[in-house]
């Protein structure tokens, strides 16, 4: 019993014994906090989507990427000829029959460009997705689980970070003896996941001690469920940004490998077009579009992913948003308040 004049201690719900009404109050409080947190995340996601739609960079990147996807989906409808058919006069200039002319082997350049879109886009998307998947698994798991596992996964990530990427890519691709698209994708994944894993681990460490994760642990949820349904939704913008960055890396690196002949030179892709154009000295032979067209297509695809990446960075980080847009929003808010 407390003496006279002493302050009575407050009884809180977490201090109650199991099976008492106090514990039920604690559970309801935790559930209420979780519900509020989920509502806040839902509203933040909706606001994020609206801001992204209003970004000019995002719209430009999405428009370019949409055109690329349509071309890659139906190349047989868009391309007038077979990309490998050597049935035309070599070295023809642009005309109504051949929009970009013909190669030194009598192939239609425009048809090669259209059919090459599919392979180049598949390499970018598949390599980007697999690299991001590995980054999420390794980075987020290391951040949340901690301890010895965190040390092992961090050591693995740091080991791949310090290895020079492009020389490793060249060595692996050279030993594959022109293995084609699957080998190129595997090489890009091996050399492209570590940077994203390091970023996601840093973000995961900042989220590990948040209240909504503690509430999930208090409810007795398993670790895998906490990681998938609690942590990952809070890291969506960073995960998407990592995918877009990995896609840009895959587009440029794959084109570079194919250009120097370390891929399957018989596949229809923009990198192999550059390889054959360089071997036949297209620029000096009067067929500049044989080299310029795939180079411009690679730049457009990489630029589309880069624009989307910049847009996600600006939307997720208010400090990176254009000053004019922030000032316009402030003026609009002041006008609404005045009215």
C-alpha cells in the first residue's frame, strides 16, 4: 500500500496478467494502432500514385516504354519482312519499301530493329526483376533478422560490390562461348543485385524498430509474414527504383556485350545489329542507319527506364521535387484557404 501523500502508480494495460481484462485492452490498443498504420499506408500509397501520374518525367518514360512493349509484343505485324532474309539489294538507302534501308547482306534494317526490340526488352525486364528479387531477399532479410545472418549476408553483398562489374561480365560471357540470351541474363543478375541489396538493407534497418513491426511481433506473426506483409509495403518505392536502375544497367551492359561479340551474334537484338554494323564498317560504307537506328533505340529504352527512376526518386523524396511545383502547390493551398 502507498503511504499518504505518495502518488498512486498508474495501471497500464501491458502490465496486466494474461487472461485479465487489461490484456484484452492491450490487444485492442495494438489492433487499433495496426489498423491506423495500415490506413495511413494506404492513403500514402494513393497520394504517391497521384503525384506520380502528375510527373512529366514519369509520363514521358511510361509513354516510351509502352511503345516499346507494343512493338515487342507484335513485331510480326509491324515489321514488313523477315529480319534475317537476305533477299534484297545490299546497301540500299531509305525508301518506301525499306524505311531505314538495307544492310550489306541485303536485310531490311527496319525489320531487324523491330524484331530486336523483343530480345532487348526481355533482357532488361527479366534481368531487372531477378536482380531486384535477390536484392529484396538478401537485403531485407539481413536487416530484419540481424545477428550472424546479417553479418554473412552483408559480407556477401560487400564482396560483390568491390568486384569490378564490367571485367567480371566480360570474363563470364567469354567463357560461356556465346551462350545467348539466358547466359547474358545470368551474367547481368550475378553482377547487378548487390547495390540494390545494400540500399534495401539500409532502409530495412531504419524500419526494424518501428511500432507496427513491434505490434506484429506482439500478435505472434511469423517472421516471413512480417517481412512480406509489413516491411515490404513500406519499401515499395525503393524496390521499384531498384528495379528501374537494374533495368537500365541491363539494357546498356547487354548491348555492350553483344557489341563486342560476347553474346550469340545470330540472335535478333539491337546489340547484335551494332556488332554486324561495326564489322561491316556501316558508317564508312554509306549505311549509317544500320548503326544509328539500334543505338538510338538503346538510348530511348534506357532513357525510358531512367526517366521513370528519376520520377520515383522525386515522388518518394520531397526534397528532390522541382521547386516550381512545390511553390505552385503552396500558392494553390493558400488560395484555397483564403477562399
